[in-house]
């Protein structure tokens, strides 16, 4: 649950950089949105993907029939 909160927070920070670059299209906000904002968004997506894959693996292990041998 903590990882999802971190992912959501990083997503909002990345979106803030993107919105800032749209409101004030000068070189500094655009460069920050393209580098820092993208890094935050990519990291947020990676954390989210990790949480989803680990939940799927946990559910698969729980449902999978056990080998009798």
C-alpha cells in the first residue's frame, strides 16, 4: 500500500511539472518537464508495475494447484 502511495505522489509531482510547462512555456519549465517530470513519471509507473506484477504472482501462487510429488 505504501508503494502505491509513493507512486501516486510521484505521478502528481510529474504532472505538476508538465502543467507548469504548459502554463509557462519558457525554456526552463519545458526542460524541467521533459527531464525531471518524465523521470518522476517513469519511476511512478515502474513502482506501479512492480506492485501489480507482485500481486498477480502472489495470487497465482495461491490459486495454483500444489504438486503432490
